[in-house]
C-alpha cells in the first residue's frame, strides 16, 4: 500500500507501523485540505492488512493539530434545522471514519490540541501526552457553538458526564496531568519518555495478528454503549471472528500440550510468553 501525495502530513511505514506526521503551514490548521487527506488515509488503511498500528504526531514542536478552520466556520448556516433534516458534518464523518480503521491508532500529543484538533485525538484508540508541552481545550461554547467533531459525544464516554461538561463549558486550557485526571488521555509522560513509550507500545501491538487487533477494536467500540447482555453477545461474536482467522487455537493447543499454564515460572512471565507465541502461525 502506498501512502503518498498528502498535502497536510507525511506517512512513513516500517515494520507494520505507520507514522503520520502533521506538517501543514504554521499551525497545522484543520481545514478541508486536512480532512481530505485524512479521508484518503482512512481509505488506504481500511484496505491495508499489513499495517497493524498507526502513530499520529506533529512536526511542529508547539502545535499538534490546530482547531477547525475559522474561514469555513464563518459560512455556517444561521437557520436551525430539524432532527430529520440534519446530516453529519465533514469533521464528524472524517473523525468517525478514522476511528473505525482496522489498525490500532495512537496519538502522540506533544503540543496544543484545541477544538477540532482535540476531537481528532479523541477519535483515536489511545492518547499519550507530554507534560509541559501538551494543552487541550474545547473553546466552542465561548464562540456560541458546541464541539462538533465528536468532542461532546466521545468525551462523555471517556470521562463521564460531569468532567465532560466541566471541560466543554469552561472553554479553558488543560495540561497533560489534567487530561490524565479527566480521562481524556491514557497517561501523561515526561517529554523524554513519550517517544520511546509510544514506539515500544506500537511495536508490541504490531507483532500480534492483524485480525485479532481488528476484532478487539470492533468488540470494544460496539459493546461500550450496549446493555451488558448485548455487550457480552458482541464479545462472543467477535471472539469467533478472531478464532476463525488467526492461529489462536493452534497456539492454545501447543501451550496445553507443553503444560505451560501449570508452570509457576511461566505465570510470572506471561508478558514475555505472549510475545514468544507470535512465532506460532
């Protein structure tokens, strides 16, 4: 799969990991050019069964991705529409498509991510932020609108109702430690730690079966807002999708034949054993 001819970012693929580096103008403004690139990227990732993890980062040391282009926002309709007439906005549709790619997606956040730039990060599977560098904000209420790239919807699922409303209604800047406390990121890391940590995580994930990665993503996303009985059925459904396409049963059979689970030393080092069975295909 070729990842070329993007205007707002570059893509480097190595060892089943794609690294997307935003580099567009002075502040990585999120306009139609970036949305078109992201849509094209998603289309390619959807067809790529060799790439297993995608890291999103910025070449700008201070800005990850800027807010949505205000030039486009000034042309918004001033007429209210009914629920029956409303359609997804471009930013919503692109962020949703990115969230559904089969690969594990990771945001490496080392600069400002406000408005739509923050909403794009929320659409990814995992987020890690650098202390002293990362700040996020949803400023929309102060402009007379609301987060409209999935910010309100995704944030409430990740942080809970009260914290999401605090972030949205305050229209205030929050740093990496705030983000970890709120739950909008997985964890805050010191600037010198974030690169090695994200790289190591992506490399570990990239050694696992692509079909298992995809099934896990589908299961989690599908089950998160279902009643528990339906969520458990979704879990069982995606289990069988995985076992039908991966060497899982073969790996379990070999582990059983060798009695691996009954050895206390193996129980102490399962993290290493998981990587060892990747050789069984």
